[in-house]
C-alpha cells in the first residue's frame, strides 16, 4: 500500500491537467466530476495508507521516485516519506479537500464554463502541491510544495482578476510568503553546510548528535520559523491572510484556513527534534504564537465583514498552534490543526452559504435573522462556533485545552495571555453568529426574497464537517477526563526522537481539571455576553470611535508596513534609477567616451602639416630617449 | 567534423540567405536553424557516448603557431544546444514578421550564429578571439539598421564599450602567448599549463575580466545593456540576452578559471561583492521600470550577477548551478522576449502602463507569459529553480551573509514580476487591448518549445546536470 503513495498527488495533478487543457470544451458537469473525483480517489488511497500506517509493527518508509538534483556533494532525490504525521495530513488534506471541491461545484456555478474549469484546475493544483509538501522526504521536496501552494494561493486569491484590489491582494500574499521563503532557503543552505544532507532521516540524528543549545540549531530553527511565519501568517508576516479573503470563499476555507496555512505547523512538527534541541527558538515560537493569537483576536472583535472575522480568527488560531509547538506540545499543535481544519472549514463554508444566499453581501451589519430561512447553515455554523470557542465535548475544546494546559506548565503568563485570546474568540464568534443569524433581517427587500437554504452539494459538506467538528476531538481525550489520547499514542513515533531532550512540564491532574473548569466557565460567560449585546443588533450607521476604531482599522499595521517598507523601496528604487544609474554610472561611461573624443580633438591639433615642427618634435623625442637611456 | 559543421552550416546558410528574396529568406533561415539544431542534437548524442571524439585540430596560421582547434566539452555542448534551440525559437516566433530587406536581416542573424558556435567550440585563444569579434560585427549592423529610434547612438556605445573590453583581452592573450614555451602557442592546453607568478596573474586577471564583465554584464559595467535591449530588434535582443551574455561567463569558465587560478583567488571577493551589489541594485531598478524590455533587461542583469557570483564562489555545486542556469536562463529569457514581441506586434507598444486585460482577451498569451515568468522567479519545478538553488547554495558556502543579501533578489524578483503581470495580463481590457488577437500557430510552437523545456528541465534536470558535469569535473581536476 505504501508504495502506491505516489498516486495520492498524481490524481489531483491529472485533474489539473485535464481541466486545464479541456477548459474550453468540458461542460461544467464534467469539470466538476473530474475535479471532485480525482481528490476523492486520493482520499481513498490516503485511507488505505492510514490503515497500513496504523497497523502494528509499521515503521516509517521512504519511497524513492527519481533523482531530482544530483551534483558534486549535493544529492537531492525526489522521495516521499510516509509516517504517522504524513498519513494524518494526507487524510485532512484530501478529506476536507474533497468536501470543499464538492461544495465548490454549487458555489461557483455562476462562473462561465472556462472560469469554472480554471477554478477547479487551480484547486486541484493546490491539492497536488499541498500533498507534495507533506509527502516530501527532504526539505527541498517540501519546499517545492511550499512554494507551489503559495503559487496556487496567489492564483486563487486573484481568481477574479478583473478587480485590481484582488490582484493586489494576491501579489501581497505571494510576496510576503517569499519573504518567509528566503528565511527557509537560508536555513536549508545552513543545514546543507552543517549536515551535508537535507533528508529528514539523516538530518535529525545528526542534529541530535550536536546536543542541546547548539548555536547552529538555534540559527537554523529561527530561519525555518521565518518561513513558517510567512506561510502560516504569524506576526510580523500575517497581514496577507486577511487580504487573501478576496478569493472565492471555498478557497478561503481550504487554503486559507484548513490546509495551506497549517504548513508551517507541519514543518515545525516534522522538524520537532531540531526545535526541541533549540529551547531559545522555542521561546520565540511560543511568544510569537501567543502574541499573534491575542493580537489577531483583538482585531476580529471589531470586524464587520464576516470573512474578515474568520480570517483574523484563523490567524489567531494558528497562533495557538505555534504556542503549542513552542512549549513542546507537538501533539497538541497537530491535534489543533486537525480540529481547526474541521471547524474553520465549516465556518468558512457556512459563511459562503450565507454570502451565496445574500447575493454576494459580506457585511454582517446588513444581515440578521438568517436562522429562519437557512436552518442547516445556522445549526452547523452554531456547532462550529461552539467548537472553536472550546465548549466541551466539541473538538476545539480538547485540542485547545491541551495546548493551554502545556502552556501553563511552561509558564503561567503564556497561559493567561492565551486564555485572554480564547475568551475573545468566544466573544467575536458569537458576535458574528448573532449579527448574522439572530435578530431581524437588515438587508434589502430584494435580498430578503432571494434568501434560501443552499443546495445539497453545499449543505452536505456542512453536515459532514459539523459531525467532524463535534466528534473530531474524541480521538484525543486526555487521561484526566478518563480518555487515553489515541492521537498521542498514534503520533508518538514521530515525536519520539525529541523525547530524550524534552523538558517535561507536567501539571498535576487536579490543576488541569481546575484550569479546564475556569476556562470553560469564562468562555460561557463571554458567549452569553456576546449574545446579549448582539442578539438585537441594530445598525445605527455610526462608525467605530476611540479604541474600537484602532481595532477596526487593524492597529494600522498595513499603513505602518507601507510607510516603513513599501514606499521607501519604491522611492529608493526610483532614486537608483534616475540618479545612480542614469546620471552616475552611465554618466561616467558617457563622460569617458566624451573625454576621449575631446582629447583626440586636442591631439589632432599637433598634426599641423609643417615638416619643420615634425623634425623638431623628433629631435626632442630622441634627446629624451637618450637622457632616459643614460641615466636610468 | 560534426563540430566543424556546427560552424559551417550557419555560415554557409547565412551567406546563401543574402542572395534570396522575400519569403525565401525566412524559410531558408528557419530550415538552416533546424538543420543546425539536428546537428547539435546529433553531437549531443555522440558526446554522451564519447566526449573526446568531437574535436578537430588543423593547422591554421602556421607562422603564429595558431591552430584551428575546436572541440566540445560539457559546457560547450550545452551552449551549442542552447544556441541551436534559441535560433529555432527566434525564427519561429519571427516567421510572420516583415523586416525590411529580410535577406540581409536573416543572413546577418545566421552569421552571428556561426560566430557564436565558433566561440563556444574554440580551443585556441586566437581563434576564440576572432570568433568573439566576428559575433559583434553582424550584431552591430543588425542593431543599427533594424533597431528602434535611438539605435545609432545606442549601438555605437554598445559597440565601442564591448570592443574596448575585447582589446584588453587581446593584450592579455598576446601576453600569455609569449609566456608559452618553445615555439609559442595559443592552445588552451598550453595556456592552462603556464607557470605564472601570483602578481602576474593578478593584473592579467583584469585584462580578461573587464572584457567578460562588460559582456555579461556585471555591475557597474552594465549600462550599455538596457538601452541596447530596448533599441535592438527583438530577435537580436534574444540573441544578445540568451546567448551573447553567456559568452562572458563562458570566457571566465574556459579561459580565466583554469589559466589564472591565483588571480581568481585574489580577486574573487571583490568580484562577488560587485555581483551581489549588482543583483540587489538591478532588482530594485527593475521595480520602477515602465517598459517591458527594460524591465527584463534589469531582471537579466540581476540573474547574470548571481551567476557571476556563483562562478567565483569556488564551490562545485555553485559551478554546476551556473552551468545549468546558463542554459535555463537563456531559454526563459527567450520566452519572455517572444511574449513581449507578440504584445508589441499586436498593441504597438511595450509600455506596461498601457496594457491590461490580456488574460481576458488573449488567455493563451497570458498563460504562456505566466508560466515563463514563474520560471523567471525560479519557482520550484520550473527550470529556473534548479540552477538558482544550486548557485545560492554555492554562494552560501562561500559566505552566508553574501548569500542572504543576494537572496533579496528572491523577494524583489517576485515584486517586479508580479507588479508587471498585474498591470499587463490582469485587470480589465482597455481600448488598446480590447481587440488583441490570441496566439498564432507558429508563435504557439515557439512558446511550446520554451515552456516544454522550462517544465521538463525543472522536474527532471538530470540530463542537463550530467552534461555540464563534465566541465565541472575537468575544472576541478585541473585544480588538483
């Protein structure tokens, strides 16, 4: 079974090629079937692989495909690596991916046949790249997928390319990712110099040989983290993700919530040995993660665009995952990737269902009372809100609790900040829920007529994801609640190499229970407060003022970046072009040319045509030569 | 013999073209280019079997001890293939283009090709120098007759500048000639076995380096290039940017590294510093360009800077990267010019600000442009990535900080390419782009060759790596 793993990315690639080539001929039905079936096929094979991996006595396997780059001391095979972590990600990517493909067949039905095919081709290409990312057996193959998903994200954010704002958002996403990628690349070269290889199974033992606190490892892990911060939208490289909402909503669900943005988490979880050996980096990761979590949550409190709320929520949830990675809760972070994929995809698809019904409207101030006409969407959205807020026994509770619990053990301060973010999460999610679904409808009369529940191709994925958002956390019920954390046992071999170095912060069971109880109680209070404030929301048309304004304007970070980097880069470049290039260097070159011409004109004067002068000059020259010859 | 045919066929083909009329010249030159490509491919196959069997060595100027000595190593073979492929793409793309006096235009193009083949195969320094200059002459006429409105001044500058460099090189070659033992010789063999003092090598280095640096061009010797690319007719721009700039790198790898190793060791830090400055500098300037040709000219300067830096990094991986990138950059930049030419033909402009909505009105051109641009920003699985990764790796090996600064090009490259794409292919169509016609068959063929090579060599670069590995091994063996 494992040897068939190459088929997993192969199917979406095939789908991409078919839909790309046949985009003008295929009717939408064919396009949709190709798009969905290829991902479904990958999902089925992934299930088979997952089963094989779960079997007793399984050891991680490398599948060799072909030699990619081989020169001198550099040897980079195109290999896939299958272990527990990979197989879990395969399931998430293809499973959630399939649901979102299915959903898209209905959501995108208003596109032209060609646009529809282009959309599915890009989406399939994305799944292919994402699969490469998690399947690669060395950092270069991972990097291929890493940049590949960035490309697809760029193409899909700018899918409606007539709109200049959308293409600008696409550019921003690609460029910010590239900033991170530079860090990633430098880390690779450093690794190559240090270890002579980029293959996981060779790098990790060699790194373990260096022991704790090696400067090399701190440097490498920090640079890798720069890459992760770009891809997974962490401070300071997060600003592209909210803008990425310009893309179609299912894209936001798949790429900008469930899968691509978790690539950074995957990468660090994969490199867990390196990070465990570099505690200094781990602190950086934890602090950046928790700060991102609260910072983004604070912005989400005051957004009125439903997708913007979800976007900042995603940034914030990714922050939790990095907090988990930073405090050594690798399983917790991966666990949260999984549950987050379920409930955040559900939230986005729910939002998409709402936007679809509202005829493209995304402003929650113009919504309200949608729970009447859109029952399935409402119930599933509510489930997702409860899950993300962390109400037991829904999935988000277990994964977030695991991260916060370990954060507490590492440092109570991290816990307190993290908890503050979690409370804000509960508040902004239920604010969004209430503004959208509760109260009375605030849109136009035409919109009211248009309101309808979405077709089954859209509601079916909602229902499946809702079930997963409820039950997805049960694979990781902690011991203190009487479970035995199956996920932790499953992933144990992946994180085993870190175990000898990990500094265990174990909180007592009683403390754990107490923390859980406090968090849950506070979250419920926040939910009730949000509902109380926004259940009867009326749009008074007044803009935010004071601090609310700062939050609504996203702390002016975009403006800051533009002033600090964007505009200076442009003006320096302009200056280089006009002054240094044209006037300076080229001026010098032309000046040399001119002075040669001028000099020649002067020298020409000597040629007077008078023989007497020539003889005089000859004699002078001979005398000089004689003198030089005698005295030197 | 095969190697000799590679020079002879374009030479004869070019001479015959002068006598043809109208369409005949186009068809004939395309046929000649195809024959040359077939020959190059044959040579490639023969080279795989026996790398040493392709040489030809006959007496040429006996009085000077200069021989007509040609042959192929991995790098030479690669550049011969690049030249052959590029010419086919150029002639395909320009198949429907009406140049005045086409027989002269295409004839001169083919003569240039013959000269280029000579440069890449010469193993005699005098022969190398003669071919080096022979390339320049037809290009001079091509630019100054068929170029843009500022062609006379720009071409004159280009000619004088590069000729100045060549003369320095000639002085260097003659000096080395007199150092060879016995009845002097110009052969590569003799040059590489010279026992030169360190001080001697240090000043000799500059005689050669300036010539090659102007050709590449390396910062700050680059200012002739954007003007020339802008004013030259597009087929000539393609020859210049895809092949002729590689002559500079070729010269360094063939004639400087093995002949003046101590000179290289002494100056490599300065050269790498200049190159790295040039990479960032050119990338920044590319951001503010408003003309497509000038934008790609600066992009090309940045790419050449990286190649030059990697050559001097002294790393085997870096050197392999350079050799691979010489080919891939040639293909990618040719593809970019093909698209620019298509747009200019249809819209009558190459100003970025005047375009928009190409993806809407001519989606095939847009797709092709997008893929080639992705190659230009070195996206993985395009051919641009392979060489760039290896060159950065080599540069990192030399100095991590240098690599980090040069790496800014990865970000800046995305900035200028994406900004350009946004303005040119995305957005809504305007009155100018409203009626643009999509790609034609012969253009599609040209683009397909380019895209096919970009993807194939991006996914499976092994054949190319193996080919040029031959040269790297020779160089490292000479170093001992």
